[in-house]
């Protein structure tokens, strides 16, 4: 029995040696996410721990964690000292990302748009050409590699003092209506028009018009503002500028709304200006 135990222990040490040797052979200078050296915990352990924590927190980061806000951190860079990232995400389903390549001239890149949650409610993926995925945890986000594994070297921390900062507005988050999905809840700038058999919302810099619905307490002031502007200008169907939180609804199947590019519900109005338009706001 002692011989068998010694053989087993020796085999374990040998396997551990080859594993460590294999890890040390990665070239740190390249620093792709899939080969990054994790200083405190492996990608598998991090993924497992985070996932376990998520299931402990009512099974979903999306539902259980106060995740919206600003995250900042510096990740490895192959050609510079590091890449400082400032990621802002909001409960409305949109993001803004600023990447600064430290030590490089003109090394600042900004992007913004919409993101989607995965089925587990623990990861978000940017829409559009930038398909990067982030694992979201308690006051942390981790960039996920091509194999679906996060790394502690690619982690951003939530900034408590910036939680109340204005979150990004997706003024023109799409080139066509097909990029907005049913169920999306976002903040948009646009023109609201009310009149006889017309209740429309046209996002700024967009050629699309949506039939707008909403609770009376929310839409009544908008209708009155558009109507009063029509009286002053002695011309019907006068648009007013609004910044509103909207939700995309399934397309209408009948009535006047059916002829529009889509159907939305106005959930909240952040700003209302009768004397401004999209270009002068």
C-alpha cells in the first residue's frame, strides 16, 4: 500500500511539474487575452467562482447585483505599458467604452452602443462589429477570451464615486430599425409629434418613425406641448424634442400603428424642449 501511495504521489508531482512548465512557456510580450498570465486565480477558477457566486445571488447578476455604473482598469498591452479602460453600462442596455493606449500619441478610442445579456444573466456582449463579452460580478467586470474564459488581468473595478454620473446616451444606436430588438429599453433623443391619428417618435439622425404609446401621465404633457406648438405656428403636427426612456414593443398588427416602422412605449421623459430640434439641442 505504501508503494502504491508513493507512486500516486510521484505521478501527481510529475503532472504538476509539466503543467507549470507549460504555463511558464507562454510569451508574455504578446499578451493576447487567451494567453494572459493570471496572477491570483486561473480563468477556470475565476469563471467557476464567479458563476457559483452568481447562482448564490438569486441565480443572476442581472437581477441580483447593482451592476450599472462606471468601471475602470488597466489591462495588458503588447505594444504599450497598458490600456486604460473606462466602461460605462446602464440598465437601459447600452454602453460607452473609452480605451487609452498609454504612452501612445492619438491612442484614445471611444465607442458606444447596445449590449445583450446571455441566458444565464451573468455576461454581456456588445452588439455590432465589436463582439467583446464581459463577465459581470459584484463591483467587477472581466473581459472574456475567445474560449469563454475570464482573466483577472483583464478586470475592471466599479467606481462608487461615479455611479451617479450621467450614463451614456445612445442617440443613434442603429442604422436601421432592425437593430432594435423587441424588449430593448434604452434612452433616445428624438422628435415627438401628436395630432389627428398621429402619435409618432422619430429618433434623432434616423429616418425611422415609431408609433408611440405610454401611460397618460407621461404622454399627456407631450401631446399638449405638440398641440400648443401647432396652435402657435398655425400648422398641425408640430414635433417637439424629447429625451426619453423607451421600450421596444412587438410590431402592431392593426390600426394606424401598423404602417409605422415599429412600436414603442415611452416609459419616462428626461427632457422636453418645444423650441429645439435634434441639431440644436
